[in-house]
């Protein structure tokens, strides 16, 4: 079986210059890790404010975890991503810091798992 890698196809939003891929994953069970510069309001870290869809906008079931020590969110799919299909990771402006600050606009990352 050939290894599988993720390719970031497109990024939209004000944080596009901060999106980087520093690892090549060898599995379809890719866990996205998003770091924030400020502590977040945990009640805003949920599947409505951060979510993954297929390219056809069908939502995927994900498990979302917030680490208050590192101010990071992990988004893990409940089932592996399909190979050679594009997906969209959405981070909406409804994710808020403890002080109520939001992102200036939604960030959308289009990615694909290659075979």
C-alpha cells in the first residue's frame, strides 16, 4: 500500500500566510491542529464554529478538542478521509477569545489526501 499525503490546495481568509504544512501524513486519519495567539472561550470551540466538509459541502463528523495550555484546537475526523477527494476545513468568526475577540473573517482551507 502506497503512503498517503495531504496537499493544501487553497486557503482563503486573512490568515492564509500563516497556514503551513510541516509534516507529511501517512494516513487518512489526519488531525488538524490550529494554534491561536490568545486563550479561547471554550464554549465557542464546537462543530458549528469549526467544521470539515467535502467539496460538495457535505459535513463530516469530527471530534474537536481544545488545549487551553497551548491555545490550540485539534480537529479529527471520525472516519478516514477518502483518497483523492478534496475537503474544506472551515474556521468561522464565531470562534472567540476569552475577551470576545474574533477572527476578521472566516478561514477556509481546501485540502486533499493523495494516494
